């Protein structure tokens, strides 16, 4: 193979009225993470919008050119890719707030089973699109593997999430009041022993909580931490976490951590069970897995108790706190989870 292009560096767009188009793109591009630079080129005013995937430049069109025709040779439309459906929804809301009319976001199964997009136009009539088209799918198309069998669709993320309830416990969003307890148990050497951190300051805990506020459970590639307490207003006892795979949203990794004072009560297992029910029933996951340091016996006992299968042992696969450590992989499929639940009682309720 020769060289492989890493992306588009920049695209030029000749516009009929530079000030009008600049005012329009000023309302759109910051929502997509682009920054603006104004720099004349060859004595002509140019407006650049520079983003991670590419940059594009508005330059004045030659006077007297005919209106934009999407079927004339040349540019038809720009399509921007966001992380997931929730991000497309949030973008569409921001466009609405900026007074720009766009089509309501929806699925377009004719493009792909879970293709989700919103469409709008710039002042010259150039079509703009924002969708959830995944990197993995694009790569498969590029590598010529042919139409991708994506299997049954997964549910989107859950931006409306507030809490999950189970007898005697609640999995809820983290709140600023939890920062102190979080910093305390994350700084306990017993709790941190097999985890990626060693200590956690109050500042770090506040930043951690603030970072979760705008995140939705089930967002591909992002860990979402659920605060666990006995009642919705109760103090923080521990947390459970789920990170959906970025490349296959029907799979997710699980994590859990409890303050020492709240271990050995069966609370962690009850919270993980409630989270699994949510993962399989609401997020429609197919498989949940956990990677555990093989010296972490309590975590392995918890996983085995819930019905996770051990799938493998990795030998000295991670450099961890100054030495090579070995990890074990545990997983649970949705059908295994359902089979492990007690059968419905005659009234249809589970025991
Ligand atoms: C992993 C961790 C969450 C397990 O906590 P845990 O409280 O032992 O887990 P469970 O909720 O399953 O509780 C089971 C224990 O409670 C005891 N228990 C007491 N009352 C109980 C009750 N009513 N119901 C069930 N179990 C009860 C059980 O006997 C069991 O103890 P044992 O394992 O010594 O036999 C906890 O050790 C932890 O936070 N560790 C630090 C973070 C970490 O390493 N996380 C894992 C990263 S992958």
C-alpha cells in the first residue's frame, strides 16, 4: 500500500455572502468543537473553522455565480460524526436554541440499522448533517469488507437517568455532597490496592463528580459511575461503574468499589445485580465483562456469586503499581443472567 490519508486537512467552501455564512457557521461550528480563525489569504477575507477531523474555510464566491445546486458537480453535503445518538440529540437541541432549523433527529435504517442523524442547510443551501456513524463501521467500509452485519441494535445511552432502586439500596447519580466520602474510600490503601488509583484528594473527587454530571449511562467508550447509598438522600457507601464498548455497544465492562465499612454485608453484590438488570433490560446489552487482578479474591468471589464465568487468565499482562500483574477475565451473557434469575411466580412477579 502507498500512503494512507489520515483525514481531510481542510476543505474550501465558496459562499455567496461571507458575512451571512460566517454568522451561520459561528452558531454551528462551536457546537461541534471547531474554533474559528480569521485570516486573509491572497488579499481576500477568509474564515477558517478548525476541528480535530478537519478544517474548512469560507471564502467569497465569484460575484454573479448561480445559486447552489446540490446535483451540480462539486460539493453536495457535509456530514459530521458524533459519538452516539444522545450526542446527536444534544447537538440538535443546541441548534434549535441558536434559532437554526433542522430535521428532528431520527434513525435512517436505509443507511445502517442504527444510523441516526439530523439534517439542516447553510445559507447557500449546502446540506449539513450530524450523525452517529461509528468509526468501526467506517473502517469496515473503507477496508472493503462489504455490508456490515451489525446484529440486533443496542439501545442508545440513557441521558434521562436519575436512579435505580433495589430493596435497601439505590444506585443514583453522583452529587457534589458525595465528594468527601468518595475521596475518603478511594484513599484507603485496602480499597485502592487493586485499582488504578492510589489516593484521591477532595479536589479530584469534586472534579470526578462534576465530570459525571453531563454524562449519560451507556455512552460508548465512557465509564459511568453509579453512586450507591441506602436511600436517595443517604450518604455514599460505594460505587458501581459501567463502560460500554466504543466499537460494540452491546458489550460493556463492569467495575465496583465499596468503602471498607460497607464491605462484607452483601451490599456490593446487590448493587451489581441491580446494575446488571438495568444493563440487560434497559441498555439491551448482550455481554458484561470484568477484568480483575488475580490477587483480588473478594472481587472474584463477588463475580462468581453473581454467576459470572471465568473466561481466561492473562499472565503478567499489566504493569501495575511497580510490578507485572496477572488478570482474570470474567463475563456474563444476557441469556445466562436471565437463566440465573428465579422463575416468575404465578402472578408474573419474580421472587
Ligand atoms: C470487591 C468488593 C466490592 C467486594 O465487596 P464485598 O462486600 O465483599 O462483596 P459482597 O457484596 O458480595 O459481600 C459478600 C460478603 O459479605 C458477607 N455478607 C454478610 N452479610 C451478608 C448478607 N446479608 N448477604 C450477602 N452477603 C453477606 C458475605 O459472607 C461475603 O463475605 P465473604 O466474601 O468474606 O464470604 C470490595 O472488596 C471492594 O470494594 N474492594 C476494593 C475495590 C476493588 O478491588 N474492586 C474490584 C475491582 S475489579
